[in-house]
C-alpha cells in the first residue's frame, strides 16, 4: 500500500484527508519569534487577530530536513512506499529539505507541486486517488509530473496591506489599490506568483468578473473533473455567489470548497478567494502580465 502525505499548505479539507488517508506535515508559522504549527496550534482567524488587533508580525518558515526525516519515519515501515507532495520549490525551501530527508529512506518520493494551496491539493488528491486504485509508484509519479504544469491556480485579494507587510508590494501600491478600490488577481505561473488582471469595484463584483474571465472562452482546454474554491476565509454568502458563478460558467463534476491555511492567510490576508482547477494543456505565461511581480 502506498501512503500519500503533503505539506499543510495543500489546503485540503479534513473530509478529503480522512477519506484518502492523507497525512499533513504542518508548516511553521512565526508570530513575532514564537513558532506555531499550521492548523494545529494556530488558525487563519488567529493570524488576523495577531496582525490587525495586536500589531504583531506573522510569517511562515520552511520545515527543516530533520523534521521531515522524523515525519517520514512514522510511515516508511508501514507502507510499501510514501509519496510526499511539497509546496512549490519556488515558494519555499520545503522541497529541498524534504528531498534531503528522503535520501535516508529507500522508498520515499518527494514531489515538487510547483504550486501552493489547493493547487498543490489537486496533486495530492490525484496521487491519493491513484494510490487507492493500486497504481504503481512510478506510474503515479509519471502522471503527476504530467499534471503539475496543467494546474491553474489563482486568487483575488481584497486587501494589499498583508502583501505590503511581507514586502511583496510597496506602500504606495497598497494605498493606491485601497483608494481606487482595486482587487488584484494573483496567478501561479511556472511555479512563481505573479500579479494578473486587476479588478475594480466591490469584492463580490470583482469575484464575479474573475470567475467569468477564468472559465469562459477556454472551454476546450479545461478539465471539468474538479475545481476548488479556496478562501481565507470569506463571508459564506460571498462564497455561495462564487459557487453559482462557477456553475454558470463551467460544467464541473465536483466543486469543492476548502479553507486556506496559514500560508495564504499570512501573505494575503482575509477575504482572499481563488478558484483552482486543471487544464488539458500546460498553463502559459500569456495568462498574466509579465511586468507585475509580487
């Protein structure tokens, strides 16, 4: 039997984790200099309280190779193989550290998802479904390698002050966005985050336009098997309107709502929402503005 594990940044729901026996390795969140484990010791709501009410600094840090080694050791003797899905190497050194740890085991395989949040979640869930169907390790790894560049991951951010605190946009940009009511979309392109289209207006209006832009005029290149709606967190009425928009613009077999964990919350703040799905061909650079990095 093959065991699937993943960094907690995959943002899969407890139900999915339970159904497919996926175990998470919690990313570390630092509040000032105190460490907390994502989803165990700290939640997004607590991050927002620390930042907005107490003025503390929250950031994430990579898991070191020693911790990965301890984590892998829990499962290596119980399963014929272990496949671990990492947050993209362009976002963190987790993949590098996990790869170092895996060298101490004969059948531990580390996968660079080249993504984050439920973009990585797609890869983890695909791996778990294949493992459940008794597919061989090398076939699973080969199929994941083919799927990874096809994941379309993006978010719309309501507030830029969290990006500003993290040094990912200037104070002037954050002020201008607030003044002009601009909500930027953030795209994952080639394993890195880029600023995509910038929307203007109320958050709900921007989300409607964002969903329409992502899902229309590309129907022949979208894998309609599954889409995640992932948020950090948003009002449930807003999420419901996004679900309705997804149903209006796309015929997905599964629409799965998940909560973004501490990584997205630390860097993007509250009221961040994304739709994350797979394409039939690799996502291209044409989907974003190359001049806007965060």
